[in-house]
């Protein structure tokens, strides 16, 4: 079955202004994805790694890309197609709590 990388963006302010029952349902959707075998996690602090022309590893603390909202978490899910992947993540916390979820098909 195809796999998809999802990246959730959101902040505490958006989460806090979302009604409790919607947040609870969103966490239930996360639990359902985990029960289906998804790998789900909260984002830690990023580190950029570079090794131009294999000349030596360089690392820099912080994100390479910036966005209006911080990265909140990641998941790798399985779905029959993009439409099913969208349906699966449309109810997770970042999607319902004034954030956004990107879906990246993993091509093998």
C-alpha cells in the first residue's frame, strides 16, 4: 500500500482556541492512525546537515525552511491513494486546530 509523509504545522494558540471536544476527536484520530500502524511523532528541535562535495559535515541548529506556523509533528501513514490520505489526516490536531497538514507521497 502507498505510504505518505505528513507534516503538521500549528501552534499552541491555535490549539488552545479550538473547542475541547474537537481537540479530543482529533487526538482520537491520531490514536486510530497509530493503531493502523502509522508512525506518528511530535517535532523536536531541527538540525540542518550539509556535506557539500563530501568535503566535510556541517551542521547548523534550526530549521532550513520557515513558515507562518512552526512544524508541530510528523507521521508516516499508509493509504490507498492521495484522497484516502487526505481523509485520514483531515481530522488530526494540526488540521482542526487552526494549523495545516502537508501530505507528501513517498515514491519508492
